[in-house]
């Protein structure tokens, strides 16, 4: 066995030892760090996990809300461009520039 294979073997052996000490899935207990006793460190770890879970949930909700706003904005921009193309209304040069920029940004969002 070469040096790399030995490192892989040792890593797997260490992982197997760690795995044996873990609680089975669905049968977790209050001893989170698996040191054999329930103490302050277990409460700290549980509290930290709860805070992280809440932050992740809040981040997902904010990202979803931001995406909804972007989708609605993109939809209204598309309607504005469609109205321009369909009715061929006479727009001012400023409106024409706005339509071109909207089309550009809309295309960038799609790609």
C-alpha cells in the first residue's frame, strides 16, 4: 500500500470509530456531543443549532421574497415592452431608451 492509500485507509478507520459513537438516526438523545453526560455544553450546542436553523429559514424566506419581487418586476417590464411592440405607440426618445434598457435587463435575467 502506498502513502496515499494508507492515508485514505486511516481516514476511513477514524470515520468508522466516530460513526460507532453516534446516535442512530431517529433515536437521538439530549447528549448532543456524545460525551456520555448531558451538561451545559449540550445545551449550548442545541441553542447554537436552533439559532443557525432560524437564520437559515429567515434567509430562505428573504431570498424567496426577493425572487418574487424580481419576477413581478420582470413580468411588468415584459408587459410594458409587449405593449410598446403590439400597439406601436409613439414614445419619446427617453421612453424608447427605457424600453431598450428594460429589454436588455430582462434578457440578462433570463440567461
